[in-house]
C-alpha cells in the first residue's frame, strides 16, 4: 500500500502528514512517499520525514504515480490528478461546491476522490473532522491577528496613571471558529458579545462568559438545519438582524466574523455604513473572506484601512498556525485512512457502504458519485 503526500506549499503552509502520522501509516502496513519540501511551511524538515521512514520524491507527478492513496491539504491540480493511477484514493479538502471544483477531471481520471470537509458530524467521525480542527485554530488566530493590529490593549488595567477600559469584542457566527474566538478574547481580558442565527448557540456563547445578541423571533427558533448547520435566513430576518447589529457595532473595538452557510455564499453582515460608525483604530477580521466575505470591503489576503482609520483584516489565515494546523489535519486524515485499511492484510479494504465513505466520496470508477454533485460523464 503506497501512500503519497503532496506538497501544498505554493498555496498553503500546511502539510497533510507529519513524522508522527508517517510512522502510524507504516504500522498500518503503508509505505509513505512525500514530495520534498512539503513540510517547510509547518516547520518540518525533509530529514524529519526521512527519519520517520518516508521516501523523499522531488516532484508531485512522480510522488503520485504509483500511489494507492494520495494525501493533500487542498485539491490537487488537474495535472497531478491525471498522473494518479485509476482507482487511486485521493483525500484532501476538495472545496466541491466551487464551480471550478474539477470533479469532472477527478472522475475521468478514474480516481476515488474524497472531500474531508463533507465528513458527517457524528460521534464516530469526530477524530476526522477537519472543519472543526481547522476552524478552532482560525478562531484563535483571528483574535491574535486583531489584537496585533489594534493599537490599544485588550484587558482592563488599573494603573497609577489611571484606568484603561477593557476592549469590546463582537463575534458574529458562534460555530467552532466563533466559540474559540470568544474563548480566546475572554482569556485576553476583553468584554465579549456574540451573535448567531442558531438558537443552540445562545447557551454556548453564554457558557463562555459572553453576552448573546440576536433577534430571537419564531424564525430564529426554527433556524437550525440538519447536521446543526445554519439555514439561509429570510430577507425580513436579515433586515432586523442588520438593524440590531448596526446599533451594537458602533460601540465595538474589534469585530470578528465567521458566519457561513454550507454551499452558499457567506451572508453579508457588516456594511460600509456600519463600519463608518466605529471609532478610528477599530479592527474587523473577516474569516469568511474566501467565501465572499461577511464584511463589505474585506479583501482576501489583505488588510484594508478605511479613510477613517478602521482596519479590515482579510489575511487571518490558517497558514499562520501551520504547524499546529498540520498536526491536527494530519491526524484527522490518518483516522479516516485507518478505517479503509485491513491491517491483517496491510492493504486497502474500503467499505463503500460506510456512512463516512459515502458522505465524503465524490468520484469513483469514472463517475461523480456523491448525491449532492452526481452526474454521469458523457
Ligand atoms: P459554520 O462554519 O458552517 O458557520 C459558522 C457559524 O455561522 C455557525 O454557527 C452558523 O450558525 C453561523 N451563521 C450562519 N449565518 C449566520 C448569520 N446570518 N448571522 C450570524 N451567524 C450566522 O459552522 P461550524 O463551526 O461548522 O458549526 C456548525 C454546527 O456544527 C454547530 O452547531 C456546531 O456546534 C456543530 N458541530 C458539531 C460537531 C460534532 O457533533 N461532531 C463538530 C463540530 C461542529
């Protein structure tokens, strides 16, 4: 069983395996090959991988060509997919909802592609939940990035020279990232409030010591979709929510937005007019920027400063915590791969009827097989 690990270093500092998981794959009966330099962004040297038993390969095409399993952080390019053996298992975060997702290429190459972000949120799959492992770190990092750009301090300080008030931080979207942002902001001494459209979020927000701010009408009470995800709210609800946010935001020093709806563009929650009400020196972080953004004027990969001196951070990425993120991501992948291996035969034994496999498998035997994206190729 040959396992190939691709480098994502052109786009992402994370890596899909670590020396720890390389050793574990060897114990499962796998032989790991890794593209040289793959761990550089996460602080893992090629030699560390070699010491763990991996074989170094100079380029992506050579690393995948004999592999039974290909591991990556993000979806591999078309050229790399076409270089895989038909029947090879390719596992990554595939971003399958994007129009340019390349599912046709994966199907016609005959690979079995798996999208880790489609892992069901069930107890058995918790150790494989990349959305949670990565969002948790993103939420933490958003607060660190905001505080680095903020020119005041976060905690209240009583000094001989006078009292410094605590910073006010507002977190929009209290899923995994938002809850970690709340916890981190609280640890740093800020006064924290948060909003979400899911009723279950209220108790979670309050249990972290933050104030919950939301329109709690009948639509809100019924807003949780299956799997615990948010629904897209009606225009009327969005208008009421915008009004509430508009009055709250002017009193905030830092706003962190994390609101997402699976498969839909991110809801616009903060307008230019709202940002205009914030004091100069205030900071906003848009963690949904890659999905179209929750904040008007945010730009992916950049910090935008408005004419009034408010900063909008669009470059708070998971790559800034690449070492920790890679550790957790690599363990998530290992947990999933280990369910597909028959250890007594040191070989692959995929149960195609397993819920974890069915939920994440995009393509197989030349077709797009996932019900959300299925279509036969011409
Ligand atoms: P997500 O990344 O899809 O979205 C982030 C948050 O934004 C969500 O809380 C969502 O409700 C919120 N949101 C969406 N539209 C909004 C709007 N207009 N205004 C304000 N907030 C808005 O969410 P996530 O972090 O992946 O979590 C989704 C759910 O899955 C949560 O209920 C979470 O507790 C649950 N979860 C379960 C497990 C498990 O059971 N293993 C693991 C992780 C998460």
